[in-house]
C-alpha cells in the first residue's frame, strides 16, 4: 500500500503542470479527528471539514489510514427513521465552498482496526482528490460524545 | 307532550351510542397501528439468558444496533451512558441500559459485552437468533435490514432505526427517544419514571 501511495504521489507531482495548483493544495482540512471506540469494535470513523479555496470543484475520492485494514468513504442517509450507511465513490467539495464530514453524514470509515483507538492516539490519513493529488492528515482520536469527563466531547462544530 | 320527549331521548341515546362506538373504533385503530406493544423477551448475554422481567422495578432503556456501526450506535450509547452518569447514584441503580445487537453473525454475546463495557454505564449486551430478534424488534416498533453491499469490503451493512425505547418499572413501553437526543434531555425523560427519595415514605 505504501508503495502504491508513493507511486501515486510521485505521478501526481510529476504529471501536474506547475501553473496548476493540485486539488490537495487547494483543499484545507479543518479539525480532523477520529473517534475512540470500544476495544472490540471492528470499525471507527474519521471526520473533518474540507474547505476548497480553489476556483474549481473537486472531490475526495479515496482515503487510506495506518490504523485500519480497509479505509472507505461512506455516508448516512435517514429515511423514515431508518439509518442507512452506504459507501460512496466520492465526497464532492464545491469550488470556494466546503463539505463537512461529521457524525450522521459523510465519514471516512476505518474498518478492521489493527488496534483499538484510544483518546490521545493519532491516526495518519492520506486523502486522495479527484485530480489524483494526495494530502497527508493527522487526526487525533477523540472520545465519543459524553464519554469525556470534561463535558466537551466531539460535539463542537468547526463552523 | 310525551311523544316529543321520548323521541328526543331516543335521538340522544342513539347519538351517545354512536359517539361511543366511533371513539372505541378510533381507539382500537390507533392502538394497533401507532403504538408498538413492547412486552417481555429473553435474549442471550455473555452470562446467559436475560429477560426484560429480570428488571422489574427498574426503568429499562432498550437500544437496537450492532458493533460494526462506527457512528450512529456509539453516538446513541455515548449519550445514553452520559445521561446515566448524570443521575445521582441511587437513581442510577434504578436504570438499566440494554444494547441489543441485530447482527448476531458478527456480534457474539462476549464481544458485545466487551463493547458495552466501554461505555462505563453497566450496559448489558444482548443478542439472539434471527427469529427471536425479529420478534422483539417488531414488537418494539424498531426496524433493521441486512444489506449486502458489493462496493464495500465489509461485506454487508445493517440499516437500522435508532430510537431508544423507554420501558417503565412495570415493563411497559412508555416512549421512544430519537437518535441524537442530548444526555440532559434523556435525563428529563427519565426523571418522572424514577422513584425519588422524598417520594418514598
């Protein structure tokens, strides 16, 4: 996987014309975090806000992480009280706009965790955008709402 | 003089009877369609079978989910456990949270209990065979559906309703708490159902 990423990064770096800013450079990642989960939980999720400063729309098309065997992009749909989680091929980020990855909506799903995620741990994510450019993100692990004794779980909103 | 009075009485009686009948019909209809019946059940915990009637005298918070759920279930259980911890210790003893997994294929009672313990609120993890689960789910008005998803390497996902069912000290289903309800509001729902010290003689 590392090799693939390195190759991707290299191809992205060499193929792009200098005048063109890569999507990864245009997209700012705000307040990323992954969620602490019970020791036997097979999955967790990472959340963040993606802000696109560029003039053209892009999308998050893949993610990789060092803590899970499988990293996928998912969303939630609610229909008649039914919670439906579904994989998505892309998470669009509009030009001069932003997209929130947050509980109950878009998230990066971390599947088959290699070890339990504890508050204070760090998850290293690699985000890949529509043009193939990548961005490395470090997401701290935060407690589940109400599981922090400080009464400020991860309910805070970036905006 | 007599005849009109008699006629009036007949008319009034007929109207009252019709009204009663209509009300009864309406009541029966709403009971069947809108209100799930709830009721007793027996499911498997890591320490053997557990029934709802084991908790007579306690308020039970019943939640259906699965451990592969990375977002909705931890949020719900996080809020429920936070609400439980907000209660004074004597009231905590009167509240039991039950987490029922509708994914018995992946969630053994042991795994489920380890998951439940994380929330630090004496939550009991329960599951059962599909037929037993389906019966309990239906009676409480919950829904779930196993969805094979070829685009995901997890194999299948589980769609599910995310209400918490509030059962009073006599085992009666009282209300449902929607997903995302903050702990303080959960406490507000619980308080009238609990026995407070000043209430007891």
